[in-house]
């Protein structure tokens, strides 16, 4: 029997205009378009978001500080450079935060370039994603993706009588 899981996509969200993107988590989806919609439903239902990116897990390369220290510093490549988005996690309890972008021939070179460019040798984890592997939410779709409907009223938790029902069941069971 084969794998029954949909592919995993990592979700990066921007909480407000101008803020850095952060790694929110991951979702499983049949394709990148559905991944963006599932990410929206999972990570942006209540807190307001201005944008999201999703990227397939196979397109992401990450290295810990220890892995970088143990790696053989290979020579730089110059042919066929592509753009990589760079995320860095600066503490064990922190989140991966977007640091910027670099161009490199491969993910390993991109990480080494990012460490030099962004100068945080004490970072815990570096993560790079090829620009072509990212599906971004469009600015034109912001309202439909992230804004709540103006006429939609969200019920207050007191309107759901679960606690009252549970207490009634307890009393009934105690008789």
C-alpha cells in the first residue's frame, strides 16, 4: 500500500503590512493552490493576515548552526544563479523570520551566502526556498482571502450552551 498522505506545504504568513513573513506551520494538500486555501483556513481564520506564501517541503533546504559548522565549505558557483528567499531562526524558542533574498546556483550555496550577507552566525537554523517554488497570495485577493465579511456576526462563546448542557448531564448522571 502506497503513501496515503497529501504532500506537505510549509506556510509563511505576514501578520501586517510591512512586517516580515514568519513560518506559521505546515498543511497537507493535493496541490499548491489548495495548500494556500487550506493554509488560509488553518492559520488566518481569526487573526488578521495581509499575505501568505506556501512552498512544498521538498523545495525547502534548512541547516542548523551545527550542520553549517560541520559542512565542507565548497567553492562558490557562478553559473545559473537563481533567487532564494531566506528565513532565519535566531533562538530555539523563536520562529523562522524572513531575512531577505540571495542569488545562488544551489540551496547549499544560498545558505552560506545568506549567513555571510545577513551576518547572524549565532542563528539556530537557516532555511532557503527557491523563488520559483513559492506560491504567494495576490494583493488583489487580499479581501476575499483574509478579510471577514462585514455583515457576518460571530457568536460570542456565551451563546453556545455547551457548559450548561454538560452541567445538566452531570446532574442527571448523579441521580
